[in-house]
């Protein structure tokens, strides 16, 4: 499928819940509320929407939240989506807190690959950012994922000025002996948090300043890839503000409450709850055709917080 600007759209991100067991400063501040599981779509509807999207040309689906692992029927959703013919990859993004118990089951349910969000390796700083003193559980979750057979794991680090930018070299060092990718993501202004994000923003170029031994690598997607010679893993820089990548965007999003978003930073949303198969197909095609040429990074056009959209 191509949008109005010639971009191939083959990637759907599905938020299965806006709930989370963390309250990260950049994502879900204390005043945020979330829906009960009864208010969200049932597992069967997520699977049906995913099937319609794959029939139209979507080839990669990522399950997100909130924190997707808090949803009680997550494994049912994963099994249903992973069984869709022609789907090439089912990925999942998690904060890792529940991975020690769930890594094996996620692998068995057909999840291909994991992204794990870790914004500090210092326990006190981690607790300050997430409002949860669970860093040891997350590191145990990473080990559990490796033991379950997951490969190609990515560690996501949202850069936050004066909070975790001093840990850049330590994060890069994680790539020395393991074939993982550590991705540094620029803080984006979103909804209620746009002013806070502006105050705490730093460019991902700071990673290159902190680790000048990084050399560029070939790669596809929105992350610019680097590696320290001799290291097993890679470093990715995702720079939506300092180096806009909208021309390469290949994704649309489904929110936890059943709205298709053509762009993360747009207020344009298309409801897909309860549609017939024909109506659902038309709604997905519409979402792709109205995808804007570029996003508005000033946060003015998105009243949602990140936990509702899934990033």
C-alpha cells in the first residue's frame, strides 16, 4: 500500500491497552487516567483488524501499550495475530517488568522480537524516571528473553536532559559482548507533556559526542545505525526532532480505544470499532491516504499522552 506521497505503508503498531505498571515522567504523568480492560476492544477485534490490515499489505505488526504485558488476554491476541498468513513479523515493546514470568509464553505465542525500554541503569535514577523500584526485575527479564530464544532484541533509551544523558557511554557498552541494538530516542512533545518535553529535550547527537568511536553502519528504517569496531551489537539514533525522518515513515497506529492514527503527532483519527469487513478495509485505506507528508513536532495537534498511542 502506498500513501498519497508515495511511501510504502507496511507497518502497523497496535496499542492493546493504555494502562501501565509504571508512571514514566515523559509518557504517563500522575494525572493521567486509563481505561479498564472492559472498555477496550476484545482480543478478537484486534485480531480481525490486524487480519484486514495484512490483507491490504501490512507485513509487520508491533504490539504496544501502555504496557502490553498487563493485559490479561495478551497471549490470545499474540497467538491470533501471529497466525495471520502473510504477516512477516510480530514484535512487542515492553518495559520488561513482567518478562521474567512471560518471556517463554510470548515466544510460544508467536512473538518474533522484543524491544525493551530502559531509561537508566542506575537504580535510584530508574526509580525517579519510572516511579518504580524494579530495575532488577527488568534486567532479569532481559535474561529471561534471551533464555526463551529471542534474538535481535533492542533496548530503547529515551534521552532526558540532566537525568540519563550521563549514562550514554554505559548504555553503549552494553553492545560490546551481546548482539543487541541500543537505540537512543529523542524526547518528543506530546499532549499534556509537551512543555515538560521541551525543557528536557537533548539532541541524540550527544551520543556521538559522548562516544566518538562510533562509526556509521548501513541500515534501513528510522534509526541511523552505528557500531564501535569490534563490538557485537549496534547503536541506533532515532532523531524525530533534530533529523526528521517523515519521508521514510512506513507506519500507521491503532490506539487502545480503537482509533487509527495516520500520524503519531496528528489529531486525525478514524474509528474502526465494530465495523464490517468492507467498512474496516475502507477505514484502513483512508488512514493511509490521509497520512500527512510530515508531522507537527510542536505537540499542538495531539491531545493524547504516549500511553494511549503506543509510541
